[in-house]
C-alpha cells in the first residue's frame, strides 16, 4: 500500500555510499538513519528500513520524523492500525507535524471516515494554506462522495499548488470523461507531458477516444500504451473490441483477443469475445473450446452456457 500523502522524500542524488560514510562520521545522528531508511524503502528493502528507523528511535525516541517514518513503513506493509498509532505518536510529540496529519487524513479516507479525514485536512490548512496535498485529499473525499464540482475545485487548487501533480490532472480527466467533456483530453495530455509513460493516463486517454467513437485514434492510443507497457492485457482486449464492435474486422479482433489471453490467461471477457468472433468466422470447434474455457473460469456465465447449448456442445 503506497502512501498518497507522503511529503518527505530523499534527494534523488543521495545514495547508500554517501549516507554510509556520513553515518560512520556521525553514528549518533538519527536523521542519517532516517535518510538511509527512506532509500531502503524506495528499494523495497523494508526489513532494512525498519531496522534503520528503529535505530533512529533508539537514539532519539522523541523525534516526530522517526515515528512518522515508522508509520509509513507500517502503511506500506498494510498494517493500518500500527501505522495510525505511529502517526498519532508523531503528533503527540509535535501537534503541528503536517506529514503525519496528512497521513492520518489518508488513513481515515481509506477507512471511509470522511468526517475525520476532512477534520485532519482542515487542521493542516489552518497551519499552512499552501499545502497542495491537503487539497488533493479533499478532492478524493469529494469524488468518493460524488460531489464532482467540489472535487474539481479541490484538484484544481492542488494543481495550482503543485503543477507537477499528475494524479490530480489524471483524476480531473476522469471526472470530465464521465461527463463526456472533451476537456478530459487536455488533462490526460498534460499528465503525459509531465510523464509520457503514465500508464493510467495512457489507458484513460485511449478509452475516452474509444468511448467517443474516435476508433482509429483509440487504436493508436492503445498502441502507444503498449509501447510503454507491453503485455497490458486490457489494452489488447479493448483493441479487439474496437476491431470487432466498431470496424467489423473479425480477424484483427481475434488476434487482439488472443494477445489479451496470452498476457492474462484468466481473462473471461477475452475468451468469450474471441469465441463469438471465431463463431462468426465459421470456426465452430475453436469457438466451442473458448466457450468451454469461459464456463470453466466462470461456471455461471449464462451467455457462454447458452452458446454451448445452441452449438450442441456440453
């Protein structure tokens, strides 16, 4: 579980060699162990990260940043209760420690306790109205509550505070896409200007084009997604859907569904749609095999059961 609201990061220029040398020079400096813990965390070496945060706490048990870092590790490990306890520990030492306030707000959001989450966010903004992540979390709450106008406003403010907040741009794109508003493309394209390989924005952009009937543009957009993220089964599936449902190109559809199945052998919809396409091609035996696979994966799939009955297969 990746924290949304983490605000403390290790410099990208920092490496283990330089930190290890610094620790040799100052072995009782807790900040150095926290910096190394963050590097371990970035490398998914959580055991080593826990160890270094523990060392920092042993040196200075009253350091809010150390309790906060421990909370982040617990959160990444999916230990929500322990994470909450650690963030509360940081705040017991410094009631205005914004990173832990934001993380508590996120935990309450995940638990769908929106009132408590909003209280934490508003407490942050009382301290500093320029914390963009607070507005981003507000946007998430409003979006979950289906208050899209307030969600838009909050995400816009988050972007004003941090023009590199790709997740806010992407979520704005999703909201406008649900409203069939072409402005969604502007937001998706902005995400891709910042991060050309952003998987979700690449997919959302392609799907919006498909949904709006721009089928050739959609196919090109799915190809761009696959260029950056080969093996994305749903992209192949959607290409198959476009070929079959929009362009009546059955052969291309079968090829695309086959690729989707290659990368996700449990992809029920891909088997079913390939079966329909195969049946249309007159390949009854192959279609029956796919329908049977659908029923194997989903025994209550009524359409596949009906097709097998219609084709005289059981």
